[in-house]
C-alpha cells in the first residue's frame, strides 16, 4: 500500500509541474488547476497497485505523464505541443530499451517491432494528414511514432486494437459535442487513452 500512496503523491506533484510547464511554453497552453494533478496522481497510483513488472513501470509512469498533459491540452486547445511530442521519441526509445533488455526482459525482438511500429503508424498518419488534414493534425502525426513503438513492442494485435479503439473514442467525442470542435475533433485523446489501457492490462505488458 505504501507504493500506491507514494506514487499518488508524486504523481500529483508531477501533474502540477506539468501544468506549469504547459503554461510556460512558447505557445502557452493553459489548463484548469486540478486536471493534470488529479489524473496523473490517480493513474500513477493505479499503476503501482497493479503490480506491473519493475522493468515496465518506468515506461508506463513516464508515458502516463506525457499522455495526461497531451490529452488535456488537446481537449482544451485542440493542438499538441512540439515541446512534448518531440521529446517523447528519445524518452520512449530509452525506456523501451530498459524494459526489453534488462535482466528478465524479453530481449531485442520487441524493440525491432517497436521500430517498425513507429514507422508504420507515423507513415499511416502522415498519409491521412496529407489527404485530409482536417481528420488528423500535424501533432497527431508526430505523436504516432512513439505510440506506434509502444504498441508494437507489446504485439501487432495490440497496435491494431488500439487504432480501432482510438477511432471509436474520437467518434464518441464528436457525437457528444459535434459543435465543440471547430477545427476537427481531437484524435490524440482517443489514441493516448487506448494506448495506455492496452499497455497497462496485465495480459499484454512485457
């Protein structure tokens, strides 16, 4: 019980720091107090209580922090800051390497899938963005790389299911408030949420 409580506290602090970071970006993104703090704290506590393998936990904690900041920004401002999407590439690469190559890890095979998954999903999203920019923004294309890597590292099935679930979530957002999104319904919240869920489930994590 000590670890979930610790991560609840540190996650809340990490969320607060993330919200302050968003406000200080060149194109500042203001998020109401409590959104990032509550979401990050609760999700970090859930990760701790789930008893994930120690090699997988650092990736999930870091990904959760990125995901909360990106989801709240996209929902509030309908854009994804480069200051978060670009650093996600080296962060995910390093943490996936730790998860796969440390003692007891699955070895290099998931890393090869991760590389291919990052390229495939980014190319797929870039194609959609080129053909129909209103459907997917440039930020979604940049985000596709690290998320494709995480999903494919788990399995190709996980990548396929996540894309389907992300589309359903996006359609649900649009159905709930069709007039709310003047520049297109944000897709990143659905993709991030589905990625988190499918990489959190005990039956799929490495």
